[in-house]
């Protein structure tokens, strides 16, 4: 059986970038310590298993020196967006996977004779915030009180996601790498990213974040599409990094969800205890944490009060999640992890024999009968 020479430095790099220890890998690859010490060499099949476990491109394991990890898009951090940090293997793998989806859909739409989306890149950071927010609503055919017909903010979030997808933007919500529950996406590292494209822009929301904050992240990403700016961001404490476009996107997202004029009109009418934010959240059909964030922007809430409320909301949702059993219905989860718009396009391409099943499996991370069953549900399933 032939063996493959691998640099121990490259092996250490692959393990470190994936946060896996030799003990973690020894369960699947018992001789990993011998490879690291140079006592023995892996076979090609063992090297492929290592690449899969560490989310490392197989070709990188044949290099003499470790490659430099970098993201293909800017990564803005709220506290210090200038500090160089090595992105996690999970983030790199997720962005690369979304780029593959986007590249395929872009080519497919062009082949089908589709026109580019007219609203991508039509806004600038120097424009009045209210103008940008209104342009976003207009492109999505939404009124200023678009959420008023929804029974609650959870329904409004689902409606917003569907509307954004209907406008031509791929929306993916996932808290893990593909369907691998052992590879979680860190909220501390990023809450979302946007890949801007004239034909197939893509918005990715980290599903590991508090659901109450995801509507704001999605609106922030929508603003990025209008600004024509690809980026990853952590939106720590729902605050933007110092970058001018990041700040403009945050302002536009806030105005899109909760127009400042209406909030100021309603603020005095609500009681002045803790029920004020709850009642306003019900009126605007956003979560209480989003209302608190908007009140902070408008100078109606102090930073200290906002942070206390924010921490309470995040902690409350963390406890609620821990009490839930299971991860929900697998196929329903795919509506978010794959994205209904993208999945529908893949299904059409397979049916018309424009795409091989093997390619469809790789694009969706769904294989065999699992893919078939999910695709069969797409026209009928509307729930999230």
C-alpha cells in the first residue's frame, strides 16, 4: 500500500485551524501522532479522511509549508476590525461553499436568459438613511408598515426572508457547517456575511445567534446588497464596525425595520416601565431586542440600559434553547440551510437535465434519497 509524504508542519496547521487535538483525531485516525512525529506516513485514503475531518482542501496537505488562511471578503469586527485574526476553518469552508452555490446559480440564470437584478449596488454610504431604507422597501414591494399584518415578530421574520428570496437574493440561515452538527459556527466570530452579485446575491445568517437578533442581521445584509459590498461581520452587541459602509448598512437596517419618525411618535404613548419595549415590539412586529437597539440609536435609551436589556434577552433565549429537545424537522431545516430559492433552481436544473445529480448533491449537501425527498417537498412546504 503506497504512502504519502506529508509535512508535519502542514499537519499541525490543519489541526490547529480546525481546533481539533490529536486526541480528537485519534478516534478516527489512530496513527495521527505517528504522522506528526514522522514515524510513519498516511495512505492517500487516510489523508482524504484527515482533510474531511479538518475541513482542509486535500491539495493543501501536499504543500511543503502551510498556506496562509484568508477570507475572500472583508471581515469587519465591532471592537477592533483592524486586528489581524486567522479565520476559523468553519467560516472559511462555509464561505467557500456559498461561493460555489452562488457561482452555479449565476451561470444558470445567465444561461436561462435572466436579467441582472436592478437594485444591487444602487445605494451609497453618503445617502440619507431614510432614502436608502425606502429604496430597499420599494425594491421588495413592501410598505413602511409591512410587518403590521403579521401576528408576531417570528412570523414577520419568516415573511421578510421569503420576500427577500422572492426578490432574487439567496438567503441561508445555518449555525453549523452544512449539516454537520459537530461543526458549529461561532457567533463570536461572525453573525453573518454577504456575497454581492448582480444575478445571485447571497445573504448568510449565522443560525447560532439569538433568533431575536436575526431579523436585524438579515436587514443589515439586505443593505449590504444595495450598497454593493460583500463582507462578513460580527455585529457584536448589534453594533457595527468602524467601516463607513458597515455603519451605513446598520443605519439603513434600523430604519428599514423601525422608521425613526414612527418610533419617536409612539415612544411617549407607551408606559415607562419595562413594558414599553414589549408593547413597541408588538406594534412594529420586531423582537424586543431590535426595538431596544433602535431606541438606542434614536437617543431614547441609554447605552447602559440597552446593554442590560440586551444581555437579559440573549441569556433568556439561551436558556430557552437549552430546554428544547432535538433540532427540529430535518427537511424543514433545509429550507433555511439550503435556501428555498436556491433549492428550487437546483431542482429545476436536475429535472431539465441541465445539472447532474452528483453536482446537485454537492451543491446542496443533500445526497440520494434525502435530496429527492427534500426536493419533492419544495412546492408544498411553506413552514419554517
